[in-house]
C-alpha cells in the first residue's frame, strides 16, 4: 500500500491505519511515501507539481514565508525556556581556502588617538559554499530564465537588480520555529568521527525518521535545518574542494517541504547533496525546486556545531529562530548571523 502526498487528511489517516495492519512486526512504518526525484524527467515533473506560483498572488515577494503568521510567531516565542541564545553562522572567512572561492577583505583604514575604523569588502560574491547567507526568494536562482512566480530574467536586466522578491522583502526579519535535524543520528550515515562524508544523501524518508528519533514534527511556517558535521570535518581534515561534494538534502525532500509547509531550509553547506547525479541543465536540483517552484528561501553555509551541542544536552531540537537580513534594495541575498534561542 502506497500513501501519496496528494491524498486528503482523512485518506491519509485511513491509509496509515491500513499500513499499520499490513506491516510486519518490528518493521518501521511510514505514513507517506514521497515520489522519487532521481532524473531530469522526475525533476521537471516535480517543478510543475510543487509549484506555488500564484498561491499568494501574482505580486507576492515572500513565498513560503507567508506561512509564518502572527500566531506562528507567538508559538515560536513560547519555545524560549532557558533563555539561551546561540549563533548559527560561521566566522566570516578572511583567507583563501579550497572551499572558499571568495573571502572578506578586512582593511584597517584609520587608527588615531580617538579611535579606529576598518572597511569590509568581499573579494567576490558572498553566494557559494563558504559564507553564511540567505538567498532571496527570487532572481538568484532561476530555471530556464524564470524565477519564483514566473519572473523573467529580462526584468532583472532591466531593473539592474532584483525588482520583485529581493532580500528587501525580508526587511522585517524572520521570527519563527526551527527544527534542527541531526543527520549523524541516522543509523549507518555518520562516520565514527561524527560527520557525514561528502555525497551522503538525506532523503524525505530520512527526515521522517529523524522526526521519530528526535521526537519532533515539522509544521507549517517552520524552518528546517540539517546538520551534517561539515564544519567539524573541515576542522579535523582541513578544507576540501567543492568538486568533492557535500552531504546534504536529496531532491525528493522538496515533496516533504510542500506537504509540511516549510518556510525556509538551511544547512551547514549549500543544502543540495553533491555529487547529485543530475545533468547541468538541472544544476542544484533542490535549490531550483525550493526557490523557483516552492518559493522557499535557503540559508547556506550555517554552522550548527554549538547549537547541536546545546540541543543534545537539553534533548530539545526545536527553538526560536531569528534572522535579520540586510536592507538592500534589489539585493539577491544577504550575509547574516541567524540566532537559535532555547
């Protein structure tokens, strides 16, 4: 018996009950099976099936963050029990590195008896695989010349930036519930040192398994964050070339995101597992499914080492998540320092 993501709630309940009856004793039971996304044809089908274009109107600039309602923010605020805040960003890289591509040039421009000042300037884009940042919902990632809600690349050229769905749309900040998934807790996934090796894929079914392991349940308006131990591995073995890949989300996670109403996703590298096996025409499949089809903005290159340590100590994997992107008109993203508050 297969319970598809498209069935109604009543049908889902009935299907789950039947699955419990049919399952062999001791076998894990899933209430849903998600369609595979393992080739270009399945990717294109998912781009159509999962599309949120027009869901919040033709001029929408927030995408799935529309699911973060006032009630959701109040619920998130109530998660603060210990009053303990933890950064979810990595230190800004200021030196060349194999996985960097760009760095922050920090220059002292003045020192005097009354004080000092400095200048910050990236040597290239903050997008990529090293700097903690948030992708704007539109413009940064497109598929066949169109971004979220069908906005064409010609509009970006004409405007000299992102005219709709830019990072400025998030100027009032992000304040919601987050769930931190610790992928090292999945049986058979982690190394003895406590990280996932590059190329290790986390599927939708793995997120369901982690919900059971960590006793959490993703709900509409949530941010989901995936810990793979990228920075722990980097500290132990040194930086590695991005061509060697990263552990991360497999593309079928997009079906989980749509079903659960995820508002943002985040990861300790660039979110997509790599290598991912898709042709160049697809590129990073989850980036395109999330940003272009679903309107789900992406936090890249976050650092969860401290947050994971706190979550393990408290045995709490949900917390208040806050982030404040820079107010950049027509910007396609923003470096930032998200905060987890337990």
